[in-house]
C-alpha cells in the first residue's frame, strides 16, 4: 500500500459506493497493491506513467489557448496587459485579475487540442481505466478545459 497517510473518514460518504465498484484484480499497469489502494483511498499515485514530452505538448497547447484568449480580450479592450512574459502557471491568473471571468471564457471555448486528445487516448491510461472498470469503457466526446485560478469564486 501507499506510504501516504489517508484520513478515510473524509471519504466515508462515498466509501460504500466505491467499495461496490471494486472488481477482482486483473494484471495491468497497476500492481495489486495499487489496484486495492484505489478502491480503499479513492486515488493512487503512479509515477512516470506519462512521458514528459507528451505533457509538454499538452502544456504548449493550453498555452496556445490562453494566448488566443488574451489576444481576443486585448483586442476588445478588456485587458491592458497580455502578460506574455508570465509563465504557464501564472498567466491565466494574471489575465483573470484584469478581467474576472476570463477563465470561464476559456472553459466555454470547447476546443480539444490534438495533444490533449492524444493524452486522452494514451494506451496506458486506457489500460488502467479498463483494469479498474472493466473492458467496456468509453470517453465522452464533449470536452472543456476546467481552469482554476486563485480567488476565482465563479466555480
């Protein structure tokens, strides 16, 4: 099991439902301990599951969406600073500070970049989903970027 201490009382309202979903262990990307941890704790950490270059592509595509949003807001005189020099982790927060609701506009955009579609169809992630849920799985085709920024009370 994991070395992470988990206060299971936090999960108690869902514990029975989660336990009802558990199936027999089958071999796959998750070890037997990781498999059981998921159903006991509601999560499992699996290091180095996704290659860094694939995550870098996802970040780059999100940066593109944020840049497009910033440019649109700037052209509409809704923001005065594009925050082009802010990094990935700070730019949208800075834009949101100038125009509250900017993150909602990004969420409503509904664009699924190819890099995220590729991550969504990652064979290892699909194998883990099948290991936990069974082979009959499907992903919903509607996708939105759910951005969270500091002091955003909209969500």
